[in-house]
């Protein structure tokens, strides 16, 4: 990938060689002073439409300005890359190299010509690809895959696409298929998955969801499970339940089956609750 700091140093060097201030360069380029400042500090890059003008102003080639030769960049500055892209297959690595200086629609256009077999191949490209393209990548991967590596794409995808992908994968693979997507889903989407999974399989495979569910949902599911199976099915949920709610379940279990009933959840009960049970039982 193009090194923004190196390009910034080159722009600064060329400007100073011509005894120009950042403001003078900005005026000649028709851009803001802040843009030039960000270039030279390596915080951003001139986009591809500015490269020919900038190189011409300094009397250097675009390759010299960027510190490396790129036939793709040269073609994009001349004819939008049409001839080069028709004659040359482009790899994700090649596009990643020049993506920082391309406009989003240019990245999208070139990306559509790529053949991608592994999501890891496009990881460096994702910050530069348009949202609708990322959404399509996610949905296609969910349609054809098993949910692996979707956490690479998920941070850049929209909520609707994430929800649709999660539904597709859940229908095919259950909770196993959506584990990597759970942190990126909305609260409502997670609640919907939780309801579906509990109705289908109970709490057996819901561990990954617990940290993301609201107390209201956790308490409702725990209440349903307690009525069916007592405390036996709640061990994994205990760390996420409200202490008072858990103590309430424990009191009912002790009353029904004695203090042995809370053996598995005892580490999650507060000291006062445990002390009270012990006093009532043994003192």
C-alpha cells in the first residue's frame, strides 16, 4: 500500500525546493491549506485527480511523487484505467496499493473486476470500498459460506445487510453460523435471534449471545428456563443475570430441593444471600 508518510515527506521536500509555502501550494492547486498540511504530515493523500497537476507543478513524474511505479495509477490518470483494466487482471493486492488515492467510486469500479475467493484477500481494501458493495460482499459470503471470516467484513457493512446475513446463516447453520457476526448486530437483531434459538433449542447454544442481551431478555429467558428445568440450565447465564433475580431463583430452588440445589450457581450468588441460606439451613 502507498506509504502516506513517505509521500507526504516527498511533497514537503519538493515544495521547499521551490521555496513555496503551504498556502501558496494550496492556492495554486485550488485546495485548502489544511489539505496540504495533512498531505505533508502523512495524514491523507492527494486523490488521483490531483496527481497530474501536482506532479506537473513540481516538474516530476507521478511515479517520483509517489515513490514507486504503478501502471494502474498511470492508466487511471489518463483514461480512467479502461485500457489497462481490459488488458490486465487486477489482484486485490494491486488495488490495495493504490486505493488510498482513488475516489470511492473508482475503487468500486475496479473492485468489481476482481476475482475474490477468500475474504482475507480484501481485508485491506474494505475501508475504501463503498457501503453498498461491502453489503453485497457480506450477503454473497453468507449465501455461499458457513460464517467463517465474516468478522472481517462486518465492521464495514450496514445494519440491514448484517441482519439479512445473520438470518441466512442462522437458518442454515444455527448459532454456529453467526458467532462471528453477533458483536456487529443491533440489539433488536440479537434479541430476535435469541427468541428463535430459545424456541428451537433452549439455552444450550446461546453462550455467545448472553453478553449482548438486555437484562429484560435475559431475565425472561431465565424465568422460562427455570420453570422448565430449575437451576440446571442456568449455569452459563449466571454471570450475566442481575444478582437479585438470581437470588430469587436460588431461594425458590432451596425451598423446593434444599441447599444442594444451588451448588452449581453458588459462585455467582452474593455473600449475603449465601450467608442467609447457610444460617437458615444449619443454625
